[in-house]
């Protein structure tokens, strides 16, 4: 397993120091510090959940649940520098639970969000292609290819060895490529 | 698959900044030499570009922050007001009630009127009633 303390999600030393102060104050019940922690991690966390689940509303629910669970279990955190990894690990686990709980059915146009971002047909096709992958492969592919996390970070979030991330990513890429080529041939 | 193709596949999954100069040189040389790997890499790149183009940029907003902070402060207040040992006390009371109920049944068993099942047995055993009424 990678060293969780080395993974601070590309934060500068000043940001890490500020986060440590916030965590300390948050434990003592400081509302401002809680606000600061949420503001610091919300954007990336919500975006990760959105790209994994392909549903902004569900992603916000998951991100909210992840924050609350992280705050509740803050006493379990042995090293505050690992807070980001701790939070993302909770979020990834919650996303995996949601993905496993979903029924396998093709995406429909009305599920896609109406404004901003890529064309609706592209979104639906991507959702269908990702839907063909098992939850773990889908998660690994999105974390790596869309969110640009390193193998070590993904290993930490998914609580698996780096070698497993490597092999899952290889399988996910192959399956996604084949599904994409089949979709193109069928269009 | 040749060992060099396996190596190519493993390294081509990495980003440029994650590769050493030697690995980059190997990738370039193998790409020129092996058509199968070149085609596969091209297909994978096209599929992943398609995936990246469809990335969603939803990041939540300030309302999310406020909602979450409120939820957390409500939960914290509820926790402060509810002592940590409250669930243990509730469980102990419920267990005590269950034990009392069992003791009541045991001690008053003789006072309870016995259930007469003879009639039911007689009806089931009666020769003029079929053994399986539904089979009729």
C-alpha cells in the first residue's frame, strides 16, 4: 500500500499547514474551520463523484454523505495530513456502493443534464459505455483518465495494491475501447 | 503476445511525465516497429479522448457548502445533547423488560388455562372427513 501521508492531492506546504490548523479547530467544534474544509475539498470531490456516477444530483448526495462521515470519524484519523485521502476513500466507497446498487439499464436522454458540457448524445453514449464496465473498473478508469489521479492515489482511495490498479486500468481501457469501437460500428 | 508488446502496453498507459527518457524512446521505437500495437494504441487513445470530451464539470456551489455546514452543526448539537451512554441505557431497559416477561410466563405457567386440542385432533382423525380436503 502506498504511504498515505505522501498523498496530499497536490497541495502546497502552506495549504497543508492551513488544513492541519482547520482540522484541529474542527475537532474543537469551530464552525468556520468546518466551512473552510468543505470549501477546500468540495469542488474536486463533487466533480469526481459526478464523473463516476454521471448524475450531478446523486453526486452531491454522495459528496455530502462523504463529508459527514469524514467529520464523524475524524477521531479515527491518525495523521491529519492524510485527511484528503481519507475523505476521497470514503467518497469512492460510497460511489462504488451506489454503482453496485444500480440496475443495469441503458441510459436515457431525460437522465442527462440539460445545460453545459458535452452534447447530450455523447453523454448518453459515454454513460452506456461506462455502464458496461463493472463498478471497480469504471471507478479506476474515471479516476485515472478523467480525474488524472496517479496510480498511488487510486490505490489509496480504493484500498488496493498499485499492481491491482495497473491491471484493472489495463482491463478497463481494453473493454472501453472495444465497447467504443462496437458502438461506432453499430452507428 | 511478445514481451516487448506487453511492455509497450504497460508503458503506454502512463503519462509522458511519468516516463523516463529510456521508456519514452522504447515506446517510440516499438510504435514504429509493431503495427498491431500502433493500431491498438490509436484505438484506445480515440476511445479515451471521447471519454475525456464527455467529462462533466459539475462542482456543486456555495449553497452545497452552507447546506452541509448546517447539517453537520445540527448533527453535532444533537450528539452533544444526547449522552453517549443513552443507547446503552435504552438497551438495558428493553432487555430487563424482556427478562421480566419471560419470568412472568414461567412462574404463572400452571395458572394458565391449558389449550384443549382434542377436538382438532378428532376432526383430523375422523374417518368421514377426507384427509386432504383440498384434493376433493
